């Protein structure tokens, strides 16, 4: 069956580079077959976006897509495109082929060769307004802040503004940012009846916590929806002069490292690095401290992938501005618990040498306010980004 033939497209570097290097199509309209056929080359998201838009002319298929989006258990009602195309006896594949008047194998080849894609309505007002009608655009872009290329349901090409969405609802077909691996939902017993559990919830582990965050930007283009903000604890790798991420706090992480900031402001309580982790790190790395680093993730969750030179310059600029007092460590004593500024000599992340440029957007390295020489009420660490620009403020506490 066609469904069994569907294989999720791999995120190989060659595929990603080929798609990233391909300019948006501005050629005159081609035949229907040429629009969707990749002819032994990776299918560009623009070609699939056009094919998807044309398929949505069919009212029955629109209703099916709307129902599947509404039923999605994932953030912002996202769906993985390759999986969707092969689901329910390959209904998506059959619709794309029929409405574009091409063989199913042509669509199948394009879908399999494309980079992993997800689709959803990224603008909350659009999600609320779209009822499954014809008033819809299908848009795509590879990178944040790119001007989205969109198609109406007749297949006509439009270029949208990068800085704000149109009034017409937009269905985004973009590179995958979401972890679509099914995970058990976290459950909290609010009123147990004696037949299972109950009692006092486990105490939060001691360690470094963040309780507030304010960013000056969401570092995410509107087509990519809500930002995927992550906080990484960076430290020395072995005895080398490089760093690795020892712990990530993000929306993809389990409690107590679960952290989901969808706007400029967040407040709550998230563990960034437990006391046990910090003690083990200090024992293995005497006199070496850790950095608290923010990033907006557009690639693999909790895996920093960004432009190596950009990140190198960010650390260099911040360290130069503050004489390398750009890290921190546990300085608790007696009854006082505190995470305090410490030296963080410049180092580059170990794995970056092997990475190509990707979409993760560095936000900033945390620097304590006495080092910066300024205060921001309610916060005690500044987030310093490219060219030492302040991109936000956070509050850190040792508990």
C-alpha cells in the first residue's frame, strides 16, 4: 500500500543545504506536473506549498485538514507534514496528486525528498478565524525573517511581508521545529479520592532556578509561530578549551526543567541546573564556572545549532566588555544561598566546528547586574547578545 511506502524524510545536511541554496521561484507558471516534480533533486518547500494550496481547493479535503489540525495534541495544533500525507490510507497524498493532476508517485517522491516539514496556522487570530473555508493562503519560508512565499488556492504565487502577517489566514508549511515523539502527559493530582496516589508532591530539588524572564524580542518570524526559547547551562568539556551544554530547560523537557516562554515575558519557577549537577561539575572542573545561555531554537530541540562565527563573536564581545566575568557559580554560605558572577574565560562550543549554519538564533549570555553596572527592577542578570546588545533580563536564584 502507498501508506506503507511513506518514509519520513531525513534531515541530511546535503538536503538542507540544497534547499537553502535554492532561490525562490520567479519563473512563469509551468505545467501542473512541472510545478510539483523534483526530478531527482530535493523538493523545495515552495513547490510543496503550491501543491498543498491547490489541493485545498477541494472542500472535502479542506474539512479533513481542518479536523486534523483541530485534533492535533501538539503545540499550536501543529502536524508533521510527511506523516500527515501518508496517514489514513494516504488520503493527503491522494488529494495532492488528484488536485494537481499528477501521478501519486510524483508527489510521493517530492514529499520523501523534502526536508522534514510541519504545518499549522501560526497566527492565533488566524487559528480562531479559519473555519475551513476558501479564505486561506499556504505559505513557506526556510529561515526566520524571510519574506514568506504564499499561494492562494488557485496556485497563484504571492510574497508576503516578513514583519507582519496579512489579514487572510495563513497555513504555514515550514521546516520542523517540534518534537513529534509522543510523550506521556504530566498529571497533577488535585483531589485524590484515596484510590491512587495523593499526598504531598515531591519537594523541588535544590539548585539554580529562574523565576522571571523578559526579552526585548521574540526572535521568531511570524510564520514560525510562537518562539521556542531554551536556556542552556554551558561548561567546560573535559579538560579542553571548549564548552558543551550540560543541561537544557525548554518546553520539550520534563519537569523540573520544563520551561515554555511564548511571549516577551515569563514568570514561574524552572530548574536550570540542580545542586547535585553543579557539585559534580565543580568536582570535575575545579575553578571552572558555567554560563547561562539563551537561544531561540529552530532546529533539533535542546541541541544548539547556529552559525559558528556568529556565536564565537558573541562570546568574544561579551567577554571583552566585562573582562570575562560572564559566568556564574554557587556562592552559597551559611543561611544565604546565591548564584553569583564568576569568571567565564572565552571558549567556543565543542561541536560547532562540525556544524553548518542553521536557524537557531542566539539571544544572549547572562551577565550579573553588578558586572554590567546597571540594574533592571525585579531582575538580577542581563542577557547580552550580538555586539553586547542587551536582549533581555532574567532573575536567577539558588535554592
